[in-house]
DNA sequence: CTGAAAGCGCTTACAG
DNA sequence: CTGAAAGCGCTTACAG
C-alpha cells in the first residue's frame, strides 16, 4: 500500500487527464458516470489518499480550527474543557474539519503572545475556550480570522460567544430551593473571578428578588482568590439552610467541610452545585445540580464557526445554551416553622 | 493587519526576489545579514504569516500528528487519556508540530474504518492512545506511516510502544504490602480486558512468588466484563487483608463497597490502586497508589515519533516508563499474629 | 550574495 | 463529456 499515489498517477493509468480524475473523485459534473466509476475503483485499488495540503493551498483554507484553552483550566482533575474539546472534535468531523488543541501557557497569556497556530496559518478560525485576561482578549480581536468565545463572554469585546445560560440555571435552581421551603440561602463563589460565577450569582439574586428575600452580604461567600486558587472559606453563623454553589467542585468541597464539622447534608443544610460533572456524583449525598449541555454547546459553536468561515463577517452575538436541573439527594424539603 | 501577505509581496516592496525572502525568513545562508534584517523587519510590519500549507506540499510533511483515542476511554469522568493528549500537544509544540485528536468511534473500530485523518493525509504519524481490538491493530499496521502505541502494547504487533511499567509498579506495590505484614492479598481486575491489567496482575504475582505466597484463584476478582463495563463484584469470604486494584477508580469503588458493608479501611482491610488519578484523593482514606508519569510518557513518545518521521524505518520497540509509589492512608501495617 | 526556473498536487476557469 | 493552461505560496537545486 505505497502511498505517494497522486491523481496524475491514476490519470496516466487510465489514459485520461488529472483534471478528469479530480472531477471524478470530487463527484463533480463533467465526467461520464462510467468513467467516474472506473476512476474511483482504481483510486481505491491503488491506495490513493487525498492530499489536503494541495487543496489547502489552492483554496486558502486549512480545514483546521484552533481551540485555545488557558493552562489554568487544564490541571489534573479539571477535565471539563477537555471534554468540551472532545465534543468539538466530534462536531468538526462532520464538516471535514479537524481541531487543533492549543494550551495557552500562563506566560504567553501575560506576555500577550498569540498561539503559534496563528502565525503558521494552521487554522481557519479560533475558539477560545475559557476566560482570559482583558488585554489578551483585545489581542485576540486583532487576529484577522473568524473567532469566538466558548463558555465565557466579555461585555466589551465584540466577539461572538456561546455560553451556558448560567443566569437562568442558577435562577431556576434557587427557585427550586425556595419552592422546597428554604428562605435562608447563601451563594458561594468569588464574584470577581469569572463571568460564569457572576451570572450564576445574578440568577440566584433574581430569584431572591422575585420572592422578596433579602440579599445578605455575609451570605455571599468567596471560594477562591482572584487568580482562581481555592481558599478555605469561613462559614457564616448561624448557618443558612441552603447553599447555592457556583460549581460542583466547590459544592463538593463544601459538603466535605460541613460533614467534617459535624453537620448532616441535607438534613441540617442543603447544598446545590452547577455543571453536573464528576464531583456531583462522587460524594454522599450526590448533588442536585445543573447539567451543562456540552454537546449542544459544541454543536452550536461549530455551526456558527462554519458559517463565519463561509460567510466572513457574519455575526451571531451571544448565544445561550440552556442547561437542565439534575435532581439528586443534596436538597431537603424544609418544614415551615 | 490584513493577512494575505506573501513572500512575494515582501520581495516586491524591497526589490528583491522571493527566493531571497524565503532564505532570510528561514535563516538560511545566502543572504547578507543586512538584507536579512530588513526583510524580517518588513515581514513583521506587513503582518506576514507563514503559509504552512505551501511548505507542506513541497516537503510532503503536514507537521501534524494524529492521536487516536478509542471512544470508550473518553466518557465523562474518564479524563486520563485526555490529559495525556494535552501533554502530547505540549511536547509537539517544541518540534513545530501539532496534535490532531481523533476519537475512534465504536462502530468505526468494529467496522475497521481507519480515521479520516489518514485518508486526508492530514498527519505525518499516528499515536494510538488506548487499547483497540486485534483486527483494528492489524489494520493500523497496514498504514503507510510512522505509528506507535501509547499506554498499551500488543505482543503480536510489531509496532513501537510506550507504556507505564505496569508490571514493575504492581510488583513494588505488592512488595510494599508484604513488607507491611500482609500475607492474604487479593488482586482486582479482569485479566482478559487489557494488557495493563494483565501486566499489573503479573507484577502482583511475581511478588507473591518471590515471597512464596500462594496465588489463590478466589482472590483474583474480576471488576468488569470483557467490554470494559464495570460489574458488581462479589467479595470473597473470609476477606483477604489487602486488595491490589488494577486502577484507582476500581479501588475507589471497592473502598466504597467495603465501607457500605461495614468494614473499615484500612483498619480491617487495606486497599491500593494504580494511576494516581482523581479517584485516589476523592475518598477517605486517600489511596496509596502508583503515580504514572504522564509527562515522561508523552515526552518519550513524541521524541521517538520525531525520530521515526525523520528516519523512516527506525524502531524503538517497547519502552517502559517507570512510575512511583505514592504513599497515602489506605494501607495498614499488620501486626504479626 | 542573489535570482530564474521548476515543481510540490491539486482546482478553477475556460476552450474544444 | 474531456483536457490544456495557469496558479495557489513556497523551496530546492542550480547558475551567475
């Protein structure tokens, strides 16, 4: 199965021109059905493999999409973005496209270095998966290529983005807690860390507002510093009856802490998470949380990206992908006093 | 920053030929230092970006490596291979290479379809990350490209592979248990599922042999069916004093089961895992296990792959990458009776 | 030190 | 329905 077979080799064997072979293999008009068949058969027999590089050069398309994930989201135990990348890979397949993963190193983000895939013209578009610094966002905007944000957005940046509907998810989840009789509900997350955390907080707040419950400062607990490193948080006293955590991992940590302190979950205190990732099912009680629809996010992102490539200049704005509550065992119905 | 700037554009502005520009930008001999400088500066100013596709076509190299992961290793909660992929990506960067991830779908594995990256000549080599069926291995061998196995191997296939030293790791771990006074030690894993599980078993067995302890059939417990789906296993009675599990996830499940049945770990029963992944630290007691050196594996694999690309026909055989025991809290020292 | 020519493998008009 | 010509952007001999 020697494989430097080219279209010309096939053409010569058949006594036709390489133009005809090209047309036949691409199922274009202008070749008789019979000849087309013969060409395809011979191509198969000769082990012909298409040379994408040649097509690339002609068309100016690489058929690759660059997916850039900031390093800090890729540590051990953090596989959420890698799973999104996997779905992206899948979706791209259907368009004859491939994904190229680029982990954005901390230094490169600080020193504002664009990924080398850009300078090498390796990709037709960029998906930035995970929030980066403002200056880096500006740098990204200067790139002369279709680009979009996935799983975050930035108010000031005029770039298309696909995000989970964090706001609505947290809103629904808080509504659910209230429907279960809870009135004293805390939120856990550093409001200045990412826009996801912010939006989830706002959904929580909207639910409080609608139910005329006060927002209490001492019930908004920071879980990490501004660099995203988890901190040991202090629990308010008296304890609220429920915690809305900005993600499952934090909910997981919180439940462990509560149990360590002698509380029972959910009997003494209910806890909900967000993301429906591994952490949600790795603890007893398993966590009630919001499932992010990774597949749909990837699908929407790639669909939009493909349109942006074929119709340069097309815009989509901020697309929200709805999640859904996954009911498990970490919420207790409150008896009214 | 318009970017259809080509070498010729730069050449024309400077009144030189594109050959000279090519030489200058590639730091080759045959251009005066002064001209070289001027060319590089202008290239920067004009926002020139290299067209890899053109180089590709000329050289017949794509500067991509395909990484193929069978679907069944990529479910939610399974991020080990994705993390290896991430490291591979990193390593490739240093060689000016990029990774293209291909998830091998179950159907494609069964129907023996090679990944499309192969037919599209998108890659210069393949890394098969995770065990596939024998017929698929044979199919892979028929590909006219450098290829290697990562994290598994196959006796009959004459392909280079890089694997953790599973045998030695399990051997050491079992030795450690024996040194702690254990004599009744079970192994957990389906011996017919993957070669990793087999080799770890053999390491365990070697340790038993060396210490003249009998291998007891009822103490080799299957954890999954031949398709890799976990099964609920029955515990032998009386219980051994220690379990060597073929991976952390299984150890994690086992500990949960033991606790549910009222046993204390490690007081009543010691458990060790393998891999040092998330599962190892997500349970109390945290697991003593063997840490796999992901970085070293990726480094070794890519180094070899690069040599195989530049020196077609070069062979490395089966390279073992040593892990190391991570001591935690799931092993109890036995008092001699 | 510099450049004209040829070619990598394909596709896109265009002509027959 | 079929094909000769030109070109995508670069690099590799080779000549000056």
